[in-house]
C-alpha cells in the first residue's frame, strides 16, 4: 500500500537519524566506547501535531514558545522532533532549533512517490507521528486524537502522549469515563 510503505520509509529514515544521533552523543560522552552498546529502546525521536490554520478553537493556538514551555520537561534536549503541521511558514518553528533537530514532511520529499496523490500526505504524516517516542498534540484536534488512537494500536503507552494545551496537557495519562465532546480527543484505556 502506497501510504503505509511511504510512511514506513520515512519512519525508518527518522529512526536511522535518531540512532546516529544517539551513537554520536555516546561517543562524545564516553572516553572508551568500544564496549558501549546502544540500547535500541532508548533511541528515539518525538513527534508533535501543531494545528495552526483554520482551527476554530483559538484558545489552543499557542506560540511556539508556549509549546516548548509546555513540553520541555519530557522532551530530550537535542533529540529529533518530527512536526506534523498545517503551518505554511516554518520560520514559526525557528526558536525550537536551539533545543531540537526539527524534521518536517518536506525533509523527506525524496522518499515520496513522484506521482503520489497529494491527499495522501496527511495520512502519511499521521502514521509517522504515531511512531514517536513521545507525542504531543493539539487539544480539540481530531487529527491529534487519531494519532493517539494509532499509538494505542501500536502498543505505545499513553503515559508518553500529551497535549500542548496546559490545562489539558495530561489528559491522556489518566483514565476517566468518556464524556463531553467525544470526537475532539481519544480516551486512554
């Protein structure tokens, strides 16, 4: 399937980058690393879904500094961060470059089929974002909710899923009986 295979190629490319980054960090931090083994469970990258465009819930439209402040306690300084977004101006994300190695779908154009249906991009990004070590989404976004659902299907702990919206940041970390606006989010089980 074109969507699944393309997402898989991008995920593998990000994992290769993250693995190289981890090995480089270990070689810089270890005098003798000849016996050093890289624990593949510790190698990772994180993903965010930053909804900006026509989103009707303006209260969740955070500045990138607010995103950083809301997530910095569980993100790893210097790690790769894949950002799925509808923001056309990627300079919006510039302040994050001091802390993370940013990746966008546009960084993987060479891995996309040349004749790919343009509407597949969002589906591919959903799959890619669901594989991050951590995931932070936009509260009220059904797209972020679906990424969290996929993370559940993949067996990822909801303890590694967050929302950027401060007052709802930890909603995926605690079980509660579903209520209110059902489609705006997922419910941890």
